[in-house]
C-alpha cells in the first residue's frame, strides 16, 4: 500500500530537488533547506506575509524545524 501511495506523490521530484524551481519563492525555499541540511542547522525562521515560502520549505525532505513569522494576523 505504501509503495502505491508513493507512486502518487506528485511532489516527490520537487522535494528531492530533481526539477527546477517554479518561481522565486520555490528557489528561496529550496536554497534555505539545502543550506540548513548541509550546515546541520536545527531550525530556520521564515519571515513571510502569506506563509507560502514556509509551506514550500515544509514540503521538502528534511528534519529542519521551520518557524514561520508574519506581521499579518
């Protein structure tokens, strides 16, 4: 069952970095997680209005904690 579920994972290429970023937010999210993983950083803070960058970072395969901070309530 898990094998079949993974076949349906449409974000697997994005999380593993096998495809090019779609936009600036995607590129920033990927670069942040890549650097955090390589430098053994435990957590990152995403300053965001919409939460999109933090959401994109959370979809990537990592153990890095992500804290999203916004001035918008």
